[in-house]
């Protein structure tokens, strides 16, 4: 056993920890210990308790805060100490015995008499199979996790780890990208051999790991390339995998569609899951819409991808829907992909800029511009970045001028339309407001209440007649 001493955050223990230590063992485990060594921080505190029965542990913790027992079989407690705002996982040692090939095919047994080493032996990677004794500060490291941390190496705890739980393959992908780890050859070979079993993992867990990869890794491409090389991409994300080897015109792209998508995802802002997903999926339709046409101007054939954004939207909705992402997020990604081919030119009038914002939405225009920048950077030939930055500046200028960009910004509302025209709620109200907004987008000085009230009386009958024809 490798043991190292570390004094630290457990030196001044709260009362609930003292009571556990008076009756058994208490250990900081898993990601808490890993993140201390990898990142120099301990964010999520996970504890393991030995020598205390399940009922006694629940009763003890209930005296000090709120307790929730979770899991299919007892063994994990969510504990929020009184007066605190963080939830701590407190678990008993467990045995997990695989009963099939699925991620959920496990018999879980908790046993307070098990030593901490037995619990660590069931974990996925050596960097997660370390514990720190709350009583002494000693590091308990039976599988060499500390050495792997120093080497920046990701290594499975035991052969068959991925067959036992295929979710671990996804975790390996996102750990490698998040922490800058190299997967050791034996572990990588096992991931490749067992990649097909990832199809048994629940959609919600796949979603969770993909989200961690996209929002916690500076460069998700590190993990995405591992997913490609192990076959995991074909198993879980076929809409993306089909773009491998789809070449693009060299004057616009240095990479095939898949590599471009990886690089665009890296260039998208990490704080926006919607933009990173859109960057990753915005060009999947190119695999279906690639064609060569005769270009008389160039005197040769030219590769085109007409309408690829529509196929990409369908792919994105299928993939994200399959992974049970929230509808609002799916809709946002869909809208970004649908609009990503907009053709901004510096000679656009201010009215044209306002119309773009109005069409995309005030809340979404920043994401669309971020997607365009990521798309350009991911191409390898980002010649139009200055134009995109210029558009961003012009949009901000319109925001600063408080220009009317939606019907909600107009100096009149639906109630005014109904009152002036003497009509009930219906489609005419919306048609009139849209007509007024179009005029205000052209000239913001027209957003004057008296003038718009007069315009309602003028355009209302026309819109009523148009609505009647439909």
C-alpha cells in the first residue's frame, strides 16, 4: 500500500465527523482526492464510512442536518449539514457485481465491515481509487493512483472494468479531455474492444458525460478524437461520425468535416452548452449534401453543400432528443444551426443589422455570432474574423442605442391595436405589430407612440383584409 501524509482541510472537523470517528472509520474518497492532486482543490466532498451500520449512520447524520438515502440499494446518503448550503455524499463500502452486459445490470451490496481498500477496488480508474483517512490524513492508494496523477495517466483499476460498466468508457473520454491525461495502452485497447457495449448506457448518463466534456474541458476535441479512434463515436453519435472523411474545398477549409467540427467546438465558448453543441453539430448535413457542380467562372468543378444546414438541424434534433436534453436547449441549438449560414457584409445598412437581430432574437444574437466565430476558427483559414467582430460591434451599438428590435420594444402594444381598431384578440393584432416593427427597424425614430397609434389606424384595415383572405 502506498501511503502519504497530508494535513489539511480535515484538521478542524465538524461534530458529525467526530461522532463517526468515535465509532468507525471516515475517509475522503474518489473525485475529492483526485481533484486535490490534479487541480489543487477539493470541490465536491465524498466520504466513505466503515464500521457503522446503515441505520446507525442515517440516525447519526439526521441529528446534524438533512438526509436523503439514494440509490437502488442502500449505500449512499445525500447529507446537507445544518446551516450549510452544500450537499455531501456519504457512503458505506460497497461490492458491485455485474449481472449482465448493461450499465444497469448490477447487484449492489453495502457492507460496513468491508475495508476501504475493498471499496476502492471496485472503482473505475486509479486516479479515482484513492482515499484520505480523516483521522490521520494518510493517503490510501492501493492501485498507484498518485503515481498516475504525476504521470498524467489514465488507467483502469482492473481488466474488464469497461465490460462491467460501459459508462466508464465515456468517463475515460471526458477525464482525458478535462484533465489533460494520456490513456495508457492497455486501457485504450479495452475501450476499443468494449466500445459497442456503450449502447447499453442510459441516454441520461450519456447526456451527463457529454455535457461534462463540452462544458468542463477547455478542448473537447481531445476526448472526441478518442471517441472516434475507439469506435465510441459511431456507437453513440452516428450523426457526427458519418462526417469523417468528408472533404471540403481547400480555399475555405483545411480539414474534413469531422475534424472541422471538433475544432469549431473547441473555439466555442465553454460557458455556453448550446453554442458548443451547435458548433459540434452544425455541419453534419454536409455528409448528405456534398455535390460537385460545374463552375463556369472557375472553369472547373466545385464542391458544394447546398441546404446542409437543414439536414444538420434534423440530425441535431435526433441526437439531442435521443439523449433527452431539455426541449428548450434543443430548440436553441436548432435555431443556431438554422441561422449559421447568414451572409453578413460590412456594407450592410444599420437597418439590415437590426433586421438580423430581430430575426434571430435579441437573446440569441450573441450566441449566433459566437457560433460564426467558432466556425471560422475551426476552418483553419479564419479570414473573415474581422467581419464577424465588426458585426458584433454594430450589434452592441444598437443595444446601446436601445433600438427597438422586437414587438415588445414598440411604443404601442396589442391592447393599443385592439382599442384603435375595435377588434378582439386574434391574428390581426400580431400582423399589425409586425408591420409596425418593420417600419421601426428601418428608421428607429418612428418608434413614437403618437405616430404609431396613427399608423395602426392606417395599416390595420389592410392587415384585416389580408387575414380574412387567409
